C-alpha cells in the first residue's frame, strides 16, 4: 500500500516524528511501533476464582456491573455484586471475606431494565434467600409477575425484570429436589420473553439449573465438575466438551453429570460438541486490545475460510445443499442481517446481482418481520450473523421460513441457534471474536459471499470459465494483499493523528464503495464516539452537501474503478465547500485521486467485486487509531455489547 499526500509519495520514515512508528506501534503495543455474560460452576474446587476468570472472558458481553453467588461453608447463599467493571467486583471479593464454596454463579451485566447499580446487579436473590438467579434476555411480562407477587406480600429490592423470576421461583419452591425442578417448570411456562437462566438454590446446593429460550446458553462437561456459560470463551480453559441447549431446554448440573429436559420436563439427549480452537485464540496475545489483534488476524482468518473451499475451476461449499435446478427456480434472494453483517449484505447485493443475474434485496432483520415481506417458496433467504444468536435475525429467519422461504445462513459460531434452524449453513472460520467492534467476522463473511457467488454463478451458467478462474485466483491472492495493507499501518496512524479531533465525519462512495463506507462509518462512530455518516456520493446534491463546511472531514472511497471519475467529481464538490478529504482507492488510481484529495490511502489493485475485503481494512485501522488517540475504551465501547440477544 502506498500513501500519497498532494501527489508526494511519502515513506513512513519521512512522516513527522509523532506519526512514525519505528519505535512503538500503537496497534500492537510492542516495541517496533447488549447482552450479559453468565457463568456457572459445580465441582470440587473453589468456585469463586473460576467464576471470576470466566467473567473476565465474558466481560465484552456486558460491563456496567457484575456479581457472583456461591454456596459453601457459610450457611446460605453468599452474594457479592457491584456496579462498575469486573475489576471492582474482583477487588471486593478478594478484599473481603473469602467466598468459600464449590458451586456458584457469576454474571456481568449490560443494563436493560433498571439502571446500573449495586442493587440492580445480578445475581438476584428471592426474599427468603433461597434462590439466586442470573439472567440474560428480557422477561417481557415482569411487571405482571411483580404485581402478582406484591399482592401476596413479596417485597422487591431492585428495578430489574430478572428479580421477578427469582421471586417467582422462590414463591413456587417448597423444598426438595422434585419441588425445585417443578418450580422451574412453572416459572418457565409463566414468563414471556427471551432468557438464559442460571439458578442456584440454597436448599439444593448440590446442583445448578440452566434454562434457555431465544438466548444462548452452553453446558461444559468435565471430570468431576460441570459448567454453564453464555459463551464458550468462559469454558475453554476448563473443558472442550460442550453441549448447546436448545430452545425450551432445562438442564440440571451435578458434579458428575448433566441431565437435560425439554420444555415439558421430559428427559432428552443433546449432542456433545468438541471445541477445537486454542485458548490463545480468546486472549490478547500481547496486543493492547482485542480489536487490534483481530484486525491483524484477518489474513489468516480469510485463508482459513477460503482456501479449503476454492480451486480456480470450482468452489466446494459443504452445507449449501442447493442444486442447479433449485437455483434456477429461485426468483429472488433476500439477505437478512443486522449491524456489520447488514453491511456485508449491502456489498453482497452488488456482488451477487452481478454474478447471478438474480434480484437481491437486503433487509434489516429488525425491520423484516414488520414490513410484510414478499417471500415465497421460490425465495432464498440468506441470513448473516457472526454469533448465530442475534435475536432480531433469528426472529426474521423464523418468519422467512414460516412464509415458505429456503433459509441459508452465514455464521461463525458452530452449533448456534441460527445455524441449527437454517436449511443450510456456511461457516466462517474466523475463530472467536472478542472485541465489540467486528473486524475479522466482516472479512470472513465477505469471503463466504464471494464463494457463494462463484458457486451459484457456475451452477446457473452466468459466469464464464475464464472469469471464474480470474476471480478465484485473485481471491487466493487477497491474504497477501491484506498483509501488505497491515504492514503500512503507520501511515494510517499518522492520518488519525491529523483528524482524531474532528466532530463529524462523512463517508462517500458509489456502488460497492458505498457499501464499504457504511461499515467504515460504523467502525468510527461505535468506538470513537465521533458523529459519522455514510452516503451514496451521488446523493450529495440531494441534501447532504448542506452539512459540508470548512474543516469537515470527508472520507471518499473511490476503489470501484468503473465509477472512479464520478466519485472524483463528488470530491471536487466537497472540496470546493471547504472539506478536508481523505481518499481511499486502488494503487493504479492513487495519483489521479491525489490531485484532488488532501490525502490518499492506496490499496492493492484487485477485481472490483473483491474490493470490500481490502478497502475495509484501512477504515478499521483508522477508526482504531482515532479511538486510541481520543482515549476511548476500544474493546468495550459505551452502551454496546458484542451480540444483541434482546429486541
């Protein structure tokens, strides 16, 4: 990648001292340069250290408060919970009386009902001190349950929906093993909404209970211990054998076994899975932030996703299960996704329409159910989700299936709900992604879109052998080109130092550049808190240009060469109104763009349909460095969580 500033090619060593990274790289930290987390443990070791360790690995799922409940040597439930980051809880646990006990629950929270506070933190305990509950999701009819219990003399301590479940459990529980499971069954049939629940009972301290509906919950199998968690990252240090609970499941965990029941409390069997990635994949590995590590992992993640599936003459997609006749009968393709996955879908529209010559519609999952979508048995619904648990996307999937569509999903997490409920699933092999702001998940989702496009175009006969080979060969070269971009992060760090204090930024582009601009804008706003918007460059004169004033930063994406000159004309328009312009284009067009833009970042030339994979990386790095210079909490941006499991 080259860096141009007003037609002058600038090497990193020629940059101003503050921008050079020859001594320290802010990305690596080396000398060269809406959801909640649940963890439960029952075994023979002390539970508290294991719970705190699990919560540390889940803190990206919620970080406004945290708490633990342990049953052990001290009679009754021992509960410690506090507002603030997990370190506050750890200090309180270690600084006070030790929590002794070999069974317990932990929780790190992202607030929905009830502001972050000590009393609103989980676990929540019933009035008699018999039942402790941790919860991810939303109990929609909590007010009704609260009124029911208050009328019977129950006093509530918090403002949360979760306490209603804890108090209702205690109301139904009358003592004894059978009574506890019976009470859980009554509660689950009474509450409405989404939930992943961990339950600990002082009267039954030799067991934990887990239950889920529309919110992920995983069981971990060990030798003499069992665990539950909302994400496998909390379990991987202790066990690689896991079971994914299905909707309506209830599980009873004892030290030696796990028994799973369906929604009618009938015993059922669920398959065990083996987690095959290393613990280090969920650790920072020397980087200052998970986001930095995951940006740098993109070449490997792309290789892992593409190389086993692609040959120059053909692509092999296990899990697709679509014949040429079925593809020919497909009248349209509907892409459903949220957030960055939606932006993948926006880019996919340009790619798939070009390759398949079929109509492609992209719909936000949160809107899909409410727009009376036109879906038939001839519609292919492509559902995209990193976690495979996003509640809006899952609900849209179910609606698409109800209307008769065939559902294909692109998912990273094996065994996730969306993967299980799809007719076919294409996995991205990105490994765990911890930072809230997605990077490698976006890149690998794009990789699967390319593979899907090539496979379907070949089956439909809408691509020539020569073009299939040309795109395939270029796909195999993309990891090297990604590495080349990452090697030049010093230039991007310098540009961030110039623009990190801008109050407002606009991303402009046409066609596939516009789709990438949506993701670049989201990256910047979500981790740096700078107001940022992306616009189709041709829409400038329809209102957007009124927002341009002297000093406004406009990021002009001009990598799509068929429309390069039109984008340059838009750059001229914003420059004439005083904007500072940072251009992004391919190397062969960098000098031309530098005649107009203030600064230009050039990515390696590639096939126009493959631009998103290369073009997004400078935008990720720019957002990262801007947020770093503004002192933001990059991995845990305010008000956000990794995966949204409540509507």
